[in-house]
């Protein structure tokens, strides 16, 4: 079970990112729990400067803009 | 990505060829816009030479022109921007002192991708990483005001002199305002949690981007930015077309001309509650200038609309106290005023 956190204050792209994570995980058959972090303070603690950000199992893998599908698959499989 | 090195190489050539072809078609089309708009207006049942015909021609000519220019500029800048990221910018600025740091921050503000919905994480991320408050402000002022859309459109519609002066004065405002805010030592006016936060350093794997990735980033930028701002542009051109056709030149040069000193502060005040981005405001600027409005007044208006936006201040309220926002607005507004007056003085 991978723990994925999507960091973002709730902009449209953050929601899209969350859906992309769920969709790619389902496609790959990987069990994930997706949590959205919208609190600015919590986001800042991860050290990212631009949103949406993605954290997988405690590691920041992405910050700023929509992730690319093949990157997302690579992160989920890592 | 790693397994397909060979096909990637071949498609780099395909991308470059495709881009070259697209640019050639772009220029061919672009040259036809003016004759086409004349022809199109002549086909309409409107009396030639009337205010309506003039407005319609402006609209028919400017809409594809601005959209085409924007596409070109955004693509090019999307490629350039793939070399920059806010995380990298922060790393560069973290060790900088004030002064040089303000200059670097304003300069990086031009290229670093920035969206006002990211303003708060960016602000907190910078300050918590040890970027001085004034330097952070220099970045925050420059990033929305001097962006690729504004510069590209100014260059294309109003010439390189206006674009360059806008760039120079925009940078000056960002540098000086940030420096002044830094001198005032207002760190205590940040919201409490921002002061206390110590952000972890993020270790993002630097993506090995190929040229194809960069071209794709340019194309993504086109889809995203043009997709997001096209209705602003249409609205801006519609306002511009109305001004072009109906507003008498004599009236505008009286109220927005260089002799009317009060027009500069009025333009700044008018600009604050108005929220548009550069793409929407530049067609209006073009029409105003065509009618004899003074350059300084118009640029002050444009900078005020873009740099002092109410929605962004509301977002920033989450990290800044009201007092600090007030100082920010006052400093930036003074800078814009100074630019407006200086321009009118120099170019009249």
C-alpha cells in the first residue's frame, strides 16, 4: 500500500492531479491511499514552493504543474 | 523514457521540422491578416469609414493577430521556462543578500513559472528557506508584472522601445520596492506561523529533460495559457475596438494626455480593483495609445491592473498581516506613479 499525498490549496490543477494519481494507480493495479493536503503550513513543511505537489511514501516526487502520466507511473512503481 | 533513446532522437528532428513548418505557415498567415480584415469589413453591410466599420476592423484584425502572437511567444517562453523552476530559483536566492538579491529575484521573476494560486506556498517556501523578506517581495512583484505574455505582446503590438522601457521600469519597481520593504524590517508583520516555520529542503530529482520534453513543455504552455486567457483577450480587444472606433481622440488626449498630471494617479487607482492579466489589458493599451493617451499614464494603468490585484492580496492575507499588505501596496503604487510621471515627462 503506497501512501500518496497531493499537496495544494485546492486549485483546479490540484484536483486534477489527485484524480490522475488515482487513475494511474488503478491502471497499474497498485494499491494506494490518496490524501489531500490543503493546509498552507503543512504544504510548506514539505519544502515545496509550487503546487500541486506529490509526496509518495514520505518523499516529494513532484512540485508545480500537472504531472506527466509516464512520470506518475514511474513514481508509483518505484 | 530511457528505453526509447533511438526513436526519441529521430523524433527530435521531426519536432524541429514541424516547428519550422508551423512558424513558416504562421508568418504567411500573419501577413494576410490586415488585407483580410479590410476585405471582411468591406463585405459587411456597414458604411465604410464609419465608427462601426473602424471598430469592427480593429476587432477582426486584432483578434487573430493577438492570439497568433501570443501562441508564438508563449511557446518560445514555455521552452525557456523549462530551464527554470521555483525550487531552483529559491535555491539561487537563498544565499543572496539584499541588494544583489533583489536584482536577482526580479530578474528570475521574469522566467520562473508563476501562478497566483501558488503565491502563498511560494512566499512561505522562500521566506522559510532563508530568502530575505525584501528579496521575496522583489520576486513576487516582478513575477506577475513582467512576464512573457506582457513583454511579447508589448513588443509585437507597440514595438521594442515600449517593451524594453516596460521591462526596465518594471524591474526597477520590483527591485526598489523589494529593497525598501527589506529596509523597513517588517518580518514581525508576517503571520505568526510563517515566522516559525522551518521548511525541509526538498530533494527533487532534477529531471533530465530532452529537447523534445522542452518542446512539449512549450506546447503545454500554449494549451494551458492560451486556453486560459483567450476570453480575456477577446474582452480586451472588444474594449479596444470600442475605444478605437467611438472614443474621440481629442477627449482621450485631454483626460489621458501628458498635460493632465492627475491622470497618472487616477490610472493607478482605477487599476487596483480591476483584475485582468497582461493579455487582456494590452489590446486596450494599444487602442488608448492610438487615440493619443500618454504612454506613462497608460503604462501606469497597465502595471497597476497586473501588479496590484485584489484577488492576489486576498490570497496573501493568509501569510501577511494587513499592515504588511498595506505597505506592499503603498510601495508598489508609489513606484508605478513615479514610472508614469517619468514616462510622461520623458516622452512628451
